[in-house]
C-alpha cells in the first residue's frame, strides 16, 4: 500500500513537470516513464525479453507435445494458455494445478500419476519462478526494489529446470515432455539454446543491479542434477 502511494506521488510529480514541457514532435511520451530511473527502464526491457522467450518456449513445447494441450479443457488453445501464463495482470492461481504457482507446480510436470497438461504445469513453474525474481512486478518505477541475488538464483534454477526437461523420464524410459531431438543424425538444440538465452538474460540483469547498487552476488557452485532449487 505504501509503495503504491509513493508511486502515485512520483507520477503526480512527473505530471507537474510535464505541464511545463513542450511535446516532442513525432514521439509518444508516457507520463509513467517520467517516474522511472534508467535502471527501471533496463529492468523493464529485461522483463519484456524474458517474457518473449517464455512465450516462444511455450509455443515450441506445445507444438512438440500436442497431446498435452489435448488434456486441457475443450476449446483451450495455445494463445489462451499464453494469456494464462503471461497476461496482465498476471494470473497466479490455476484450479487445474491446485492453485500451485512457480516452482511448486514443477513436480506435476514430472509426476507419472499426473493426468493433466504437463506443458502448462512446466511453464507455470518457469514463468512463475521468473515472475517471483522480479518481485511479482511486470513494470518498475523509482523506489521499486529488485534484488540481484534473486535474479542470480533464478538463472541457476532455470539451469536445473532445463536439465530436468531434457532428462527426467517415466517408468517406461520415456521423457515426460519432449524437447530437443535428433533427426537424421542432426541434433536440434533449439530448446537448449532458448533456455541459454533466458539464463543469460537473468544473469545479465543480476550483474547490472549488483553494480548499480554496489552489492555483491553470492555465487553458488553446485551440481545441476542433484542440487536443490535456490530460494527466490
């Protein structure tokens, strides 16, 4: 509540400044942007980028695993799933996942007894965990805080999530969710590369925040397969 009041004060101050300004010809000026610092705009850019990667990953996984979308309610499309994952405001409760969000939803994707849409459970885990690293915000303004350690931890968690996607199998030895494949001796690593971009996005922003706030990152070295997920 207090943060919301501070934001309103900043925007009000921005409006008062705007009243004495001459509009820039050919450029659209958002009043909200006057209440943003340079770092806020950088954070917003990284949020936009990670959301674009998440959107691309969701589409790729559904095209590779059409059987999963078929498990959803009749009429469910990939576009509807994208709105559930990345809509504004962000939906964080889904009855079909027992209202689990973020990493809490991930075990469903790799539970042999789970009869629902594994891709959706997987992507709710991915997007929800990343969302948490941005303090559940979709846009940043002055006085909004962001923690470099959470961003760093989210990158390490994405590494572990990617490993699970590529390695966890059911009792029949089949992958729960299909991703990278081999075709005529050529390995398609597009999913791995996409995860690499997402990890780099989070790591890059963590470094920017650490530098701008003169804080350090606790760099944790651990095995991807056996290490626990890091707190966000």
